[in-house]
């Protein structure tokens, strides 16, 4: 690998590697920051986008080229923005900035044509939510004509609000996939709509534009009306359009509930503490504590007893981060949530005893024992958990009236993503088609296995 000036800069800033289990005093912010610095370093060893010959912004993949899909790059940078915001450590800010700018796409909407095969509404949203986080946390603003964080989040939201995406099937809601050619297009799920709701709530709070709040409220109401949230505040995964979304997939995933709770907390703040949104936050928190916490430790019930996909393995970190920010915009949850976060983080850290350095983290937190499997998702989880414990001393997410500096564009995203155009087929192409058909089919199947939830 050819080392650049930036690589050398990062090497100089590398924390001292300490062999042995990850040790931290959860009552000491300085100790938490020191442990988080080590976890962040171990996490970023999975990222190669700042090295020659690699694509900036993404983790190795997608399969079979690596374990990770495009959306997890967006999730990674949200994790790193929160890490910087909570700890003050700027080590990875340049890498984060470059990665998020590189992946904005041809139309500045986080819909690069290279990722059409795996570009769902939720995938686009994870990048959009990281851009929104950059605006809220006052992350370094791009200069000149480079796309601005708030405008990028608005572009994603505007495209998803368009009737072309937000159709009337099942009475409303977003489909999982953007393109009809992608498997899962006939599925309307909670995470796609939950992300849209979450972004709308945050845009409403940041810009004070009622249009975002109106559609956020309509989206939450639809999710509940269609049966994806039941009367006991269980949050289910989705349903299929051919069945009018009545064939509800009752699998429960922690990030579905957490994205809704966080969005509801933002709506609570936007509505100046309305009873309606307070009740929704409380109900979702009741459901989350009942379903996803075992002995006050975060647990993914759908897969931990069996096999979790690479996507599922990363959910716990998002949940910790989204619960943490909920305490800032809905302060009545603070005592209850921070107690859960601290207990869960304690168990998370206790099993970080693996890898060559003796501090790599696994996924099964409730056992307290390293499970022998490492990856970017596992490290993101524990970094998110440690960072979440610093929320009480962190600045509240900014708005354009409380110091936010990111510039917006209410009309961003006017040009939506399109399927790549294929060149005309030649005689030579037809002759070679039979040779490559088997390979293409195999690659397509591998590329779509991640959609197994369907």
C-alpha cells in the first residue's frame, strides 16, 4: 500500500495498543473516552477506502467482494460523527468528511448509480440521516459548491416524499426498494418508513418548516394503522403490497423500534412537549425494554439464538445512539434510558476480549463472553454504546435557530435516481451472452441474498 500524507497523519495519531481485555470505568467520562478511542481505532482498521485502489466511503463489499453493503458505509460515518461529537476526538474527521462527500452521487442525493442493485429507500436514508447528523452536530461544513449536509438530507427526504415513491398501495407508505427491478419492491417495511419519519421529524425541528412535521405525523400514523405497530407497542417488520400489507411479518428488530422512538422524541420536542408524542415515546420505550433488553442488556431476539446476518449484527450500535439522543430532545426519558444504556454498555464491554490485541468485541452481549466473531458491526456497536454514555455532557442537536450553520435547499433532490442505461447489444455481445449467463445469475443471486427478510 502506498502511504499518503493523510495515512501518515493517522498513524501518528494512532492510540497506544494495549493487549488484554477492554477496560473502562463507566463512571468516568475520561475512562469512557479512552476506551472509545481504542474501539474506534479497531473499527477503522476494517475501513480501507482511504487507501490506494479502494473506493472511499464504503466498507469492504458488497458480497462476494466483502461482507458489507453500501448502506453500512453511511451507518459507519454516522457512528464516527457521534463519536467525535461525544468525545471531541477529531482523529477521523477528515476521513469521515471525504467519505461522505465522495458518495453523494451524481445528483447530490445519496443515490449513486453504482449501487443501484442494493439501493433501497432505507439504504439511501442511512446516508441521509448521517448528513442530517452532521448538520445537527455542527460537523465541518463543506466549502464552495460542494453539497451541504442539510441540503443532502433534504434531497433524500424530498425524493422519498414524491408520489413516485410514496404511492397509494396499502393506503400509503414507502416501498422497501426504489426500483421495480429489485427484489423486495413489493414489500413495504418499517425501516424504510421509519427512516423517512425520523428524517422528517428532524428536518421539522431543524428548519421549523411544518411540511416536514405534517408528513412525519402522517407516516407514523400509517405505520400504526397498517399494523406494523400493535396496541402493545410491538414493532413488526412489514408486509407485502399484493396482500394490501395485511400479511404482517411479525419479526421484531431493535433498530425498527429505535428509529421510531428517536423520531417520536424529536416530534415531542418540535411540538413543545405534546401529550400525544410523549405517549408515543413512552409506549415505544415500554415495548423496547420488554422485547430487546434482557437483564438490562440489549439483545436481538430474532437472530441471537440462531444466525444473524451482517446487517443485523450492526443494529445494537444504532439503538444505543438513537436512544441517547432521545434523552436530549425528550428529557423526560433521561433517567430511564441512561440506566439502560449504562447497564447494556457494561455487558457489551465485558465481552471485548477477542482478536490479536485481546480487546476485539463480539455480538452476544448478554453472555459476557466473547463469541469468537469479529467485524465492523461488532465494533460499531460497542463504540456506539460507549459514546452514548457521554450524552449528558454533550450539546443538544442544533437547529438553524440555535447555532446550526449547515445550508439547506428546500428543492434539493429534484432529479431522482434512475436505473443505469445499458449500451446497445451487438452481435458480439449476443455471442458471448451464453458464456456469461451462469456467472451473472450466480452474482445476482449472491447480491440479493441480503434481501432474505422478504
